[in-house]
C-alpha cells in the first residue's frame, strides 16, 4: 500500500510500522544521522516528517513541514553530506 512507511530489521527478520494511515505517500527519504523519515503526500500536496520510533510498539507522529502545494513529487533526497 502507499499509505504507510515500514522498516525492516534483517538481523531479527522483523518489520516495524513507522507511520500509518497517511493518504498517499509518493516519495520518501531518510535522515540516518537524526533518525528521521521525510515523505510527500500527493493527495494533500504536502511534505511531512517523523522520527523513527525506537520501540516496536510505538508509531511515528507525522509533522507537517508547512510546505504547501507540492505536486508530482517522484523522488526526494536528504543532503546528509551538507550536514
């Protein structure tokens, strides 16, 4: 489905939910240094972010970045070299 973001931990062969119940996730990128995931929603035309939860029983809380009227995002990239 295109309305959730999940993580996979190969050392435990385990999948975990990060973000659920979004409208339509089209593009996504990860900031591995700060443990944050970013994504665009093509239905709402917005960009969101969420911390990746450390416990399997927790879910990330989507935060609207306030970037409006985003359309047709097909890819995203996080500039981790510039950090």
